[in-house]
């Protein structure tokens, strides 16, 4: 994807405990996306959540994971073509969770070298 312009945002909701083989699911998803040429990603740890991967996810102390289900969000922004090609692959990897896409207008995108 270029530095600016129309794109698509893919957001994936899951929990930190999910694994795919010997890796955390979120790590495997990010690796798969980069192998498919996506421009970038960001992984966020949530404080609390419900309904996407289990009935309730909660951290009692924000800096400490003490829940068996720590919510996570992964975001990718790239062209609609690249995102739509990746979604069917990721759907096979995410057995519990949710994926949503949204239109995005990239107004600034500069990567440190």
C-alpha cells in the first residue's frame, strides 16, 4: 500500500490464550499476513471484553494478566484487494473470535527505517 489513500482496515478480536501449533494465535496471524504482503499490523491487549471469544474476559489489574481469557485485537490496514485475499485464510485460523472490515482513508503513513 502507498503512503496515503483509500484502503481497508481488518480488525480481529480474539484472546491471548489461543494457540496455533507452537505459537500464539496472534503471532501466527501477523506472520501469515506479512507472508501475504500486508503493509503493517498492530496488536493490542484489552483490559476487558465479552462476547467475541468467550463469555467474559477481564483483567483485575491493568498491567497484569490474571484472567484465563485476555482479550486481544489485531489490526491491519492495506488495500481492499490484499485484505479480501487474506480474510478467507485467517477465517480458517480463527476458530473463536470475530473479524470485521472497515473502509479506511490513510492520511499519513511513514515507517521508521
